[in-house]
C-alpha cells in the first residue's frame, strides 16, 4: 500500500499546532505502511522564498477556490503523481479541490481528507470582520470543505463537535473521529516533586493568532490585575503581541523558542483562556503530556474527556479564573499533575490512534 501524503508546509522552525497534528498523522501512517511507501507533497516550503508574483497569483487563484499555494497547474501535477499511489491523504480540507480533480480524472485509489477544523468556522473566527478579502477567503475555504465532503472516499474529524458541524453544513457524516494525540516526548523515569509556588508561575503557550491573542489579552484585562501570579507568554511570533494588544510590561513574552520543555517544566499552571476556534487545542494535549495543572475554558478543553477539577479547572468567567488561581496560591499542590499525565497516556498518546488509522486505510 502506497500513500501520497499532502500537507501544508515544510517548516524550518518549530512546528505550529496544526502542523504538529499533521506530523502525528504522517508518523502514524508511516508506521503502518513503512517509510518507503509514503511520500510527502508540501504545498508550501519555507526554505523557498516566495516572490511578489507568487502572492499576486495566489490572490487570483483564491477566487477560483484554490487555497493559497495551489493553482490549476499544481493540482494537475498532483493528479498525475497520484496515479502511482493507492491512497491520497489530504491533510487539510482547504486543499480538497485536489480531491475534486482526482475524481474528475477518475483516480482509482482511495481519497482521505483530514479536517483539522470546520475551516469556515475557523477562518470566520481568525479573520477580522472588516478585513480586506475576508469574504473571498471564507468562500474559498467553504467550497473546499464542501469538495472534501463530496469527493473524498473517507473524511476524518477531530471531535464530535466538528462531526456535527460538518454534517449540519454539508450533509456528510464523518467516517471516523481521530482526536489530537502526541508522540510521548516526556517519557522519563522521574518527574519533579516540587509544589506550586505561593505566587504561581503561569504559562500561556500559543502562536501569534487572533483567538490566542484575544484570549490572553482578555485574561490580562479581566483576571491578571486581581491575582498574585507571574505570567510568561511563549510562542511563535509572540514578540508582536505588545504592538497590537494590551499586555502589561512586567509580563514576560518569549518568542520563537526552539525548545518548550524548560518552560513547561517550570510552570505551576498552564492558563488557556481560549474562546474561539475549532478542532482541538494542541496546547491542551501538550500540557497533559507534561503532567501540568491546567486552567482553561470550554474551548480549550473541547474534545477532551477528563475530570476538569483533577486536571486543574474549567473556567469561563473572570471570577471563575480568579477563584481557581487563588485556590492554587493558598493551597499548594504538586507541580507535576499525575492525573494529567495518566489521562494523556490513556487517551491522547500517539499509539492510541494507530487502530483508528488502520480503520481509515
């Protein structure tokens, strides 16, 4: 069995949340069919610099439902290449115009499309209301989600919410739910026995992206002034945060770090004040893997099945966040949350989903 794996980009830096999920998908498929039987096709390559002409063409093709990076020529190249493979795995529904072209070319293999989100909802939250080209982008991703449902032999979603949203909007029932999981990068003999500090060290992880930016700004305005905590914000592009959002000067912002482990290990609490988006939050899974105390919103925990109080707490209002953080300050508890770690191993480690991918194939 040979697989052509189509993914978003070849990155020269730390993988963002969505690309971490893509890497998981690739790793599991490779483990099932063997390294020699899976080939990656990157829509984007950060090692190759784009020209102004590339961007102009990209805008034009958006109007014809080719998400940025695709063109009629490239889609044709992919359909020709696909004839050598038994399966084409499209690792983002925004590229499902490829599925449409494959069916039109009478491709004889199986087409699988992986939904990282219901993309219409994701971009509706990501793009500002009056942003230039907003409707063009929304129409493009909407059509590609539709193509994914119409032309894929199997579609995969991350959680029950996305399954219901896809069914309601496009009338297609997802073939299988495969949640966010991680290859266990924190498998060690001994974990810290330190307790949380009287003045808790709180960590917010996330790339520079509207739902993340707006969530941490909300926290800074509505929670931070009323609790005794230190906060670090760590993530790709976050050095731009103070330019456009209200973040107190004494809050430390660290951008584009090559290794997150030291920050995760040092944190007493992961704070996840996320109120919009789609799919499942990769940072929640990563926090579970490192055995962290987690305080997050409904959106941060979307798709995760666990005991919120044991993992830390589910909070949606300023008062709920304030009370929960004060509880940590007044009653220190282990910095390493064994329950979080056990939930990760039981439900969200990479080997858990191998059988699900076997069903997909």
